[in-house]
């Protein structure tokens, strides 16, 4: 379980770092990175249920869940930074 949290933390750092890179350039791609990783994790989770199954499917499903949670947290923190810094004035 600890390695799953470590994997989720690594995904978060990777996604947030990429989003923050585009945030500094004031590009709308900063939201697309987290949203696309959410879609990938949903499809990966569905594939783990219907395509793989068994214990391998459980591992792939856990990986997809960690990626999904990391992308949700990354998107939340990115939007929060935009609101705090005043760039997202229309968001609130």
C-alpha cells in the first residue's frame, strides 16, 4: 500500500510539474494535461476489468486509480494556484 501512495505521489509531481510549466507560459494546455490523464486512467481501469482480469487486472486497476487520484489532485492544486494568483478571476 505504501508503494501505491508513492506511485500516486510520483504521478502527482509529474503531472503538476508539467502543468506548472505551461502555467508559467500562461497556456490553456495546463488543464488539458490533467484532464487527459484522467481519461487515460478511466480507460485503463476499464481495460483492467474487462480486458485483463485476475490479479494482473487488479494491479493495473490500482495503477489506474493512483493515476486518477493524482490527476484530480493536480488539477485541483493548479486551479487553486490560478485563483490565488489572480489569473483565474473569472473562475470565482
